[in-house]
C-alpha cells in the first residue's frame, strides 16, 4: 500500500502539469489600500536604527497579502532583518534572523 502511494505521488509530481508555485495563482483576499501609508519608523523601537533603508519601502508597491510591503535588510554575513510595512497605517514590523555571525546567541537572545 505504501509503495503504491509513493509510486502514485512520484508519477503525478513528475508529469507535465507540474508548475512552479506562484503568488499570482493565490490572490490576496484583502483589497489593496487606496492610498499607501508611508513607513512609520516611530511605530517600532528598532525601526529607527534602519530608518533610511525602511524609508525606501515607501517607493515600493504592496507585495504581500494585499496590504504589506515586505523587504529584507542585510546586516552582515548570514544576518538579515525581515521588514514588514503595513501600508494601511505605516506600522513597521522587524524580524531578526539570528545567527552567531551577527552577534546573536544560538538561543535567540542578544
């Protein structure tokens, strides 16, 4: 039974119908805001340190979930911040990718 399932899975995954996944196939359920709020670097205490780069998101379009502008800020080798700017109100969310090479500890504490 398991062998037959694996064969069926491999056979269907290798057919000509297989396409690369694309966000275009999954449109957002939330409509894009009519006016895009600029990034508010005062909305997040860490955002002020990266205000120039985050301010560059104001020129970028909404690119995720219908209302977010997503960008990445590199802060060294194997280190980056994922930045989400809510274009409805400008709120900035920062998520640090912690690694030993950017001063973080393996347990995620700085």
